[in-house]
């Protein structure tokens, strides 16, 4: 199943299943006619238990990290409300494997639908555009044997976590790097940003910086994966808008960019390129109404971000603990962050800033950490 991140009803503050959600309350009050995935699964499993039929595996196939753990929480919470013994039986007998999928799939545009109609004579308003690359990693935990998905390219592993970490930190974090810098470079699409050798060198340096934080246990050639990312980002057929990547960055950058940055700092390494992504994000917010290529990227806390970014002191932005933890308390990092921010603000057009910073960073690195 695929129910997307919001469909799991996990409370962001507690990490627990939200039984107070209106849809869940309706299911709890009338379990005979469920309307949510949790109600359906619990009802189906209850019927199998009563009939003596072996339970099925619940396999989540979407982008939420720990998706199997998330659906398990919801199913057990609903089952416990209905019958604690049923919940105990599900906990002991039903598998909820985690999975990870990696494939860039931008939103389908009118141009994509028109191209499909012209080239293939197919009218499909729900067409999906995606890249050739695909990776599907599944936790090898199934209730009664596993489907032969490995025959079609899926990979069964004991722990999805390291693969997920590589994807989130390198692909998703790398996307933020190229999108924030690419926006400042005047690029509308990711593949256009990848035609700029300076931006590619920034991205390569960022990926190398992140790569050292990843588990050595992951069965993945990270150097090769990084090179693949460059090729994937450069694919003009995807035509992935920079603004799609930049949207809701306050929900993305703290999860994908900040953790490896903090780990590098803790290990005594200088995360200058991670800092560069944060500084570029701040500058992009400052220029939200100035650059011709796009409007301000939508964000859940857009007004607050604008207030923080517009403050003359860059440390005010860095000091937002909900986004950056205690990074502002690190004097060396905060000083380097301030110097980078000053560099972005001292020169004229953003593309020129990137070229000046390129000379400084690759000629004699600006230290932001240890």
C-alpha cells in the first residue's frame, strides 16, 4: 500500500499514533464499516484470526522513513481499542517490513500530458513522469514467505535504515543543495543548474562531505551512487523545477541537511558545504521577491522564515532551534556561518556571489567548524 506521509497520522511531537483524529474516531465507533486503512486492516486481520486463516504481511511502499513501523503503530493502536487480545495476536504474528524507494518523480505538467498525447496518441490526465533509475529496498521480514520481487529488481536486506540514510542525506540533501544554490544562480530547473560547473563542484563537495557520515554497513557503493546522482539531476527529460525542491524546506532541511552537518561538527570535521546550503537557503528567502525566475517558495512557516532571514544578523536565522538545534551555540560554526552570509550579501547578482565563493572555498577554504 501507499498512503503517503500524512496518512499515517503520527503525531510529530510525540511520535505516537493520533487516535484523536476524526477519521479514526469514526472507525473506532463503528468498526463494522471501516473507512481508514487502519480500520480495514484491523477488521481484515480480526476476521482471519476468527477463521483460523494465516495473517498477511502489511507492506508500505512509500517515501516515509520507517513506514512499516508507522503503519504498525496505527494498526496496533486501533486493534487495542477494539480488543487487547487481538492487538497482542497482531503484534506476535503480523509482519510490517520497512521499505525504501528511490526514484525522482516530479509533478506531471500540462506539457507532459500534451507530449504523451502527441507522441503516443494517449490521453492520460493522471500520467506519471519519472526517471529511468529505480531502487527498491525491502526489510526481509514477511509473515508467510516473501513475494519474488527480487526478480524485478527489489533488494531484500536485514535493515533498510542505512539505505534510507544514504538516500535521504545524499539524494534529498543533495537536491536541497543544488536547488537552493541553483535558485540563486538564476536557474528554473534542476538540470539547468547542473550545466553550471561551479554548481556541480559545490554539489560534489557537499556529497563528499555527507558521505563520510553514512554507515559503513550499507551495501551500496556511495561513490558510484554520488556519481549517479549527478547524472540523474542532470537529466533534462525530468525537467524538475527548482521551486518544487525548495518548497517546504523547513520540513526538509532540518531532516536531511542539518543531521550530517552536526555529525561532522561533532567528529571534528569542517562542514563548510553543509553551512553553505543553510546560508543559501537564508539568502533565497531574503531575495524571495527580487529574483525574476520564481516567487517565494511556499512553506509551512513562511512568515516566520521571512522575519528571521530579513534580520540583519545572520545568527538570528541560525538561532532558530526548531530548525537548527544548537548550531548557533557553536562559536566557530556560527562565526563561519556569519562570514559566508556576509559574502552572499556583499556582492551584486547572486551568480557572481557563487563564483567569488567558489574561488574562496576551493582556493583557500572558509572554515565554519572545527
